[in-house]
């Protein structure tokens, strides 16, 4: 039975004063409140309405503080959520939940600062979480939310929100990084920080969170907004803001699809803007010197190689000449980043390099070793994506030979995770469509083992197997959210960095199993990504089949770790399918 109530009143001094005298819980009880209205200076591309969520033990006093704030007193509506069973921990958790949901919904411009939403546990948390869903439903009925919880949780606005709750290891890493950065800013010492993490450990979340936190500290003025219990509250104290004044900070994302998604999130986030999300080329060409550059998926930065277009080849040469005085072909986009910024924060996973043009593995290893020696290396371990946990990620990598583990390995079952091997592609496709109808965000993905005919002929099909005809993704940008994506097949370049609820992975004929040697091999002719296998005459590099095998198995390891709730697998090569039957339960 519902025990909470949501009290609504105008956000004005007389109504707040009258309300304060009605119930002692308005001045001495932990509550959560929601303020909304037109709000201050909404940008052109932001929602007209603004919202602020808070918690307090003395709600009436807190409202008087907000009414004295130039930012908050423009808001017009107040909702106070009261429950006789609420305590401080519950209110902090509900506040965090509502902030995340509002940011993901996108109907309001969320005014909260990013001073530390932590996923903290407390007594009987699960039963309170059921109440949170009821609070959400009532607020939705009142027009505070425009979408359901599943719709919000499946959106990029939610998944890439700077208001995500951090895990313990993420929070500790962010705290240490920010503390060290302030020390370096004060002393004038340059720095390079490396954050490593497997798929699903939240590298992109940390990158976005860091940028939002730094910008919030820079513009912080209202001490009344500051909760002394928040994880990063110490950085909002006097002295820190001054170190960030007029600093140029940006986020660099090499992949187009993920970059465009993050830009959309930044357009709706106060204090951030899409112009803060850059390509490596934009960094190199910029006339501005950057103080801090945060680089997500840094392993996808390029070394000198034949770029996807002639224009990019010209830019690579021109940028290198301008930054270093001559065309030094040994210079990489990482060298550009270092030349254009005093402080770099690099988030990477070398096992997710998928093309020869990516930074070479020995350079990444050297980068990590140097950071460890300098005390500026951080490891993210908590698995946030795959419900099977971190063991599943390492298991997939071992099965594919990505991890340094001899084959064969012991098969492992993952209770509660839907991991299945299909013998017929049509059955897997039907299952993905069924899962999408129930849970949403379920897609088919594949290795690049088929020609992309539909780039020039929209009437044909790209992949035809078992009587099933399918097309590659029709867009490179935000493909997962595209309405037609359920009936298409996504490539590595459309899903790297994203989450799916269920992933249907087609392992093409580019990856095979040699029964004689008992190892995985690559079929070079079946691998259709020209940029994924061409040699590099500029650097005098040729790529053997073993080199290509590393990229191809990395690709499939990435595809097999996209699914939050389940991963389905179809294999083209008979010998490889027989091999994988020992490690993946049959559908």
C-alpha cells in the first residue's frame, strides 16, 4: 500500500510560509522535493522548462534559501514527496533516481550540479525502490515526466547522462583524478592520466561525468545548492573554482556515432554544449590551446595511415606539419592531443582496437606502464553493462583467444544471463524481434564479412543466410535508436561504446576454426573492411594474418559484450560453430 504523498503548491514566499506551519514534517523530516518552471536563460536547443531536485530535513528553510537564489526563484511549482518511512539514505537515493530519470527523459532542463551521485546501499533498499517506481508514476501523471521508465532507460539521454550514479571504483577514480588535477593546476605541472577498463565498466560515463563536474565547479556560486554529504562537495569549496576559471576543457571522441550521441546529450545539459565534443582533427586544427582534454576510447585514435578520405589524409599531414614543424610520419593523433593540451585524461582498452590505423598495441602498453610508474593510472573493474558480470567479459575474450589464455578453457554457465548459440539465423532474428517487443533495444550485429551493397543499391540485400535476407545499417549516426534498425544489421562502428538489452551476433566467415591446429584463424578474403586489413606503406608496416586475427577477434569480443540481459550467437563456419558449442549453450 502506498505510504507516500506528493504535496503540491506554488513556489512563492507566502505559500511556502503557510505550508510550513501545516505539518511539523515540513520543518523536521527527511523529504525529497521537485521545483520546476520556466527557469533561467534556457538555450535555443534546450527545453523551455527547467527542473531542480533536492532533499532536505528542513524543507521549509531549504525553500526559503532557494527563493533567495537568482537561479531558483524563477521556478514556479513545488512538489514535496513525504513518507513516514523515509530516512536520509532513502531521500538521497530517491533524489538521485529522479535526477537521472529527468535527465534521461529530456522534457526538462535539469539544473542540478554534478557533485556526486553515488550508488550507495542501505537497509531494505529494494523495498524502497518499489516505492520510487510509484513516485515516478504519480509524477508522470502530473506531467513531470513524458516517458515511461523503460523508455527513458533505453535512451541515449539516459545512458550517456552526466548524472549517472557512479560505482565505488568510478567514484574513487574521479575523486583521485580531480584532486591530482587541482594539484597540477596549482603547481603548473603537466600531466597525463590513463584510465583502463573492460567493456561495460563505464569509461564513457566517467569521461562525461568528469567534464560536467569540472564545469560545475568552475561556475559554482550558490553555496545553498551544496550538500556537504555529497561525494565531491569538498571541490566546491573556495579555492578550487578559481583554478578552473577561464580554463579550456573539451571531450575528444574518435568514433562518429558515439560522438554525435554525446553531442545531443550535451545540448540538453546546463553548463555543457555540443562544441565541447571534438574530433581529433578539430583538436589539431584548433587555434586554441586546451588546458584539459579528456579522450574517450583513446585506443581508437589514429596513427599515420591511409585515412577514410583523401581530405583526411591532407589534414593529417597539415596538422602534423603545423604542430611539429615538419611532416613527421611517426606522429599520431595522440601526439596532437599532447601538443595541444597541458593535461590529458585518456580512457582506453587496447583489446578494443579494431583497425590497423588505431594506435599500435606497443604504444598503448608503453602509455599504461608510464602512467603506472607516475602514479596516474586507474583501473575500472565493476561491470555496469552485462548482467552476467565481469567474468562474462573475460570468458568471451578467453574463448576468442583475445586474453592470454591457452585453449581450450573450461566452459562456464552464467545464471540469469540469456547466452545462447543458434543453429538457424531466422530463429535468432525472431528471438531478437521478440525481445525488442518486450524489453526494447534489441538488435542484430555482425562482423564485417559481407560487402556493403546497399550503400549504392537500396533495392538489394547485403547478408543472405539460411533463407534470411538482411541489410547493413542504413545510417552511421545513432543507428541503434533509428526506427528501422531492428530490421537491419549493425557493424562494429555503429555499436562500439553503446549498450543493448539483447544482442544477436552473427560471426561471419571471416573468423574460422582450424581443426588441425585447434586454434582460431582469420579468412582474409572474407573480411570486407578494406581499411581493416590494408598495409601501411607510410610507416613500412605490413599486417600478417595473425595481426588481422587480433583485430577480427577484438571486433567479435566487442560485439559479444554489448548485451545487458542476453547475447545470442549465430556462426557461419561449421568448425567454429562446433568449437563454440562447448562454451555457449545451444538455443
